[in-house]
C-alpha cells in the first residue's frame, strides 16, 4: 500500500468516527466555520470526496447518495465507502483485483482539510496520528510544487490556516 493511500485511509477512518458522533448530528443544521455553509454542507462535501476516491478505484457505490442527507445517512455512507476503500487496498496488495492507481495526493489534502473544518464546526477534537499528518503535509507540498498553480493553491491554504484559530494541531 502506498504512503498516500495509507494516510488517506487513516484520515478517512477518523472522519467516519467524527461523522458518527452525536455532537455532529446535533449541529447538523447549524452554521459551520465557513461563512454561508452549514455543518451538513461540510459533512456532505467530505463524503463526496470519499465517493470520488472510491469511484476512481472502481469501488464506488452502486447507488447514489441520499437526496436529502441526514447525519445518520451521511455517516452510514462514509462508513460503507471507507470499508470499500480498505477492501480494495487489501485486495490490491494481495494480488486481488487490478489496482486502478492510487488516490491522488490532492484528495488526501482535501479530505484532511474537510475533516479539520468539520471538527472545528462541531467543536470536536480529532486524533490524526502525527505520522499521518506529516505524510499528508509532505504530499501536499510535493504535489503543489509539481502542479501548475500548485504553489498558489498552497499559499491560499496557508492563508486560510493562519486566519482560522487552532486549525493546525499536528
């Protein structure tokens, strides 16, 4: 399993645990840390990223997500997607289904940012191991250097992080 996939799966597992918390369900319709967005918007965006990653690897859901997602349906879908991604990682490393590539570093960066935004929105601390956080940050910087406009995107992320209180805990 690649470092990117390992870090993504670790981050996704933490996201599922956060999505399943009663504090998140209680704050579902409340404003998030992003102006104009509710907690549900941040949560469903996080799950959309999981869905896209699963689809990229040929492990996407056979049915679309709920039209009017609830905290419970969003958590349930996230758990299903993470289980499929974990099964794919195990199957690919054991000579199972053909590996259709890796999860892009940009998906890992988006997942980490969405997870942090969601945790801040509901006032919950999430435990992401320092190794996972470091791998995510290193991959983000490396991918930004190699992509057109990547350094500008990294600068924008840095500005966002500096303006949000207590965002970076790694």
